[in-house]
């Protein structure tokens, strides 16, 4: 699944190669089939077949990082979280339901997870039908925008209903201080912003 990033290719390449060295792996970059696509094959020492391929693609619209094998990404992510002992400090999420479901299985529910697009959709349907008692969610948080294609998703009542189901609400992307104040007053559990200094000031004031 593609992930948008602001990292330039030169910096991304340095970071990937440094990570490979720290992990004791061999990293072999090569030019991808698409114009501005660059791929990195990771090899275990002494092996000829790559165990992971990560690609970087840049065009006029966006910079994107992705991997064709999401299960391997989940395996490596879990290994990294365990290695650095940060299981209680992270929340893992994916738009893809099967991917996040796989991660929940291999992590045995010990690491917090966010909702896939499908799970957010199901929550909205059940809320609209006033049937949340039948909504089953294996994760911990819904990460949603206030509006989507002109439709308001988030309300104070939405937050309250989610909390009754022990579901955290994280909102993106909030850059206006007044919006931050209003959402904090509603009781949201997390705010994603391009301006963390504004959020810091809002919380402390």
C-alpha cells in the first residue's frame, strides 16, 4: 500500500542503506520500471534471494513509498517494535483491512492498532443506523478527518459514542487553532497536524 512522504529520494536512500547496515543486511538499489521509481532489495547475509523489496516513486504530484509484500512489512515492523521495546508507545494502522488484521494476529493484540478504511466505514454505517451495539472492532482507534468529500464525519456525539465502545478518536489533519480547541473540548484523543507547535500552544493555553 502506498504511503505518501515528504522525504527526498537522496535522503530516503541514505536512511534505507544505513538501516540495512545496522541490521546486518545487504541492500541493493536499482532503477524501477516506472520513470522515477527506485527500488531497494534487502538480502540476508549469504543468501541470493531478497527477503524484502521497498520502492520509492516520485512525480509532480507526490512522493510515495511502498512495498509489494505487506505481510513481510508487518513481520519486519513487529520485529523492530520488539527490538526497541516500544510496544506501549506505538499505534499501528493501515487502510487495508487484511493487512491490519494480519498484524493484529501476529502481534497477538499486544500492540495498539488503528482502523482500516473498511472498519471506519462499518462504524459510520452502524452509527447512522443507530445500531452500534452490533459493531465489533478489534482495534483501538479510529483515525478520521472531520470532513470527507464535503460530508461531515466527526461530531461531538460521534466522539461520545465511540468512547462508549472504548474506541479512541484521532482526527486529521487539523491546522487551525480554533478547530484544535473545539476538538479538544469534544474529547478527541489525538490530533494530527502539520503544525505541532500550534497544537502544543493550544494544549498549554
